């Protein structure tokens, strides 16, 4: 599973950074999405809050983990 994750995560980051960068104002004077400074840590990569990267990481990791667990359970029952 870890091998699939390390292969998938950099691939997922490309559209993630493009879309999230556009939404948070990387190429426009006014962002489409605004984050309250009280609700985030404050660390940003370009204009994207670090929490968004953590969300992307956890979303991919948990989906792969659940998929692998279900696949193993199915193999065990056959």
C-alpha cells in the first residue's frame, strides 16, 4: 500500500496545486476561496494553506488504506 501511495501522491499534487492555487488567488488579484486567519495555522505554500495539503494527504491515504483492507478481506473470504 505504501508503494501505491508514494507513487500516487506526487501525481495527485499536480492538479491539486493548480486548482487550489487558482482558488486561493495565486494567479488572480482576488481569491475565490478565503480562509479565516483564526481557522488556519498560517503556513502557506504559494497561496495554499498547509492544512489543504494535509487534507489531500489524508484523503488519498485513507482511501487507499480502506481499499486495501477490503481487497484483503475479499481474498480471505474466497
